[in-house]
C-alpha cells in the first residue's frame, strides 16, 4: 500500500468510521483516539487485493473489534470498587442527578426489547429497568439464579448483536 492509496482510503472512510465509533463510545475524545487506532491497524495489515466493498467491511470489522477491546478494558474494574465508593461516603445517584434519556434513546430501547424473545426481554426488563436483583428476578420468572445469569448474558449478547446490525444498516444508508 502506498501513501496515496492510504490517504484516499482515509479520506473516504474516516467520517463513517468516526461516526460508528462515536455512536458506540459516546464521547469525542475516545472516538477520535479509537478511530486513529483503527486506521493504524488498517495500514499495518492492508491487503491490496480488497475490492472497495470488502475494504469497507474489513474496516468495520477492525472498528468493531477495537471498540469491543475498548469496552472490555473499560469494564475491567476491581470487584470492590462499589464498596470503596460507599465507604468513601457516596450514597448513589441523587434526585438532582437523574439518568437523562432522550425519547429517541427510549424508542431505540423499546424497539430493541420488542425484537428479543420473550424470556430475554423479561429478564432485561427485570434486571435493568426495574432494577431487580438476580434473586428477585429468579423468583419472579420461576427460574434458578444460575439460569437468570445465563439468560441475562444471552439476552445482552443478542441485544448487542441486534444493535450492531441496526447500526451497520444505518451506516450503509449513509
């Protein structure tokens, strides 16, 4: 790959990749850093045999893997971090700090929930919208706590896959 080919690729795909990453991480600074990282990975592994459509897919595969690595690292926190916050005097979110959610986000969540199988939908509603514990969710659904953990994991995985498909469809329209 020569410099001109890379510059052309960068000009053509930067906006798409950046918007995709921004949508996934939610802040400009991380989106800029991750987009740069994606293009560095791309230039290091570029194969001139790619057709333009396959190049597009290849870049998004790199982007998806890079974003997944970002979140994997981001959520690798010590298990006792909440205990430390509580010991330091934190009392949880206050009414002055409501969890703001736009109607667009609420609509996306409802659409996503409706696309899931009933059991997956119910476990996600119980755990994340009703803030029920695993034990309370298990009692409500008539399952064991271990089953709830498995169903929750599978539901989150399916929801993430559905969200990814929707995002890719929206980007392909652009």
